[in-house]
């Protein structure tokens, strides 16, 4: 695990804003828990040190979104991934870059389907979700309201 950030969530970086943090993720299976922990610690620090309102439900929603995105990256992308969390106004942005250029799509509801609900969960909880191909894979960005229990 490699963690970098500005003044929130860990070590110092010359280019990072005080309200953002990142976590480089390798193929280690413990990265899902590490990413969830980083998200909770980041939002708690933002709330406590910067007096930005962050509801407990928002922390839990962000942790779930992080879990889904990191799980999907681990399952479908062969290489490293990068989790980036950023506060922009009343929103926390959760970005995940991975090395698989295939863009995910939410599947139609099917009560008999088991699994493959990650993007559907993220889409249901976030204000917006965008996916885009990058030169080395793809980036998925979910925006979540800081002070409401739903996106």
C-alpha cells in the first residue's frame, strides 16, 4: 500500500490539495480493507479538522462505494489501481483508476442474478457516476453529497 495526500489523511505531497488523499493499490487482497479505512479516516479528519459537515451515513456510503470500486478493479484489472478521494464543495469525489480499459455497464435488474451488482450499487448511492477510458485503462468517478444520507 502506498498512501499520499495533502494535509488530510497522511503524508505530505507538493501537488495535493489539503482536501484530498490517494492510495496506490497493488494486487494484495487486503487492499479493499485498506481503501475503506482510508476513506473513513479521510472523511473523519475532514469533519474534525476542517469543520466540514460529514454525516456518519455519508462515511458508510463512501466506504461501500470504495469497496465496490476496489473489488471490481481487483477482479477485472490485472495491474495496479489508484484510489483518489477529493472534497469539492459539498461533495466527496471517489475516483478509481485501473489498468483495464473496458468500461463497466450496469446490468438490467434481475432478481435471479447472483453477483455483479457493484456498479448498480454505486449508481444508486452516488449523485453522479462517470466512466471514461484513459491512456492506461479507465477512471470511474462517483460524486457523493457530504451532508446527506443519499447521493
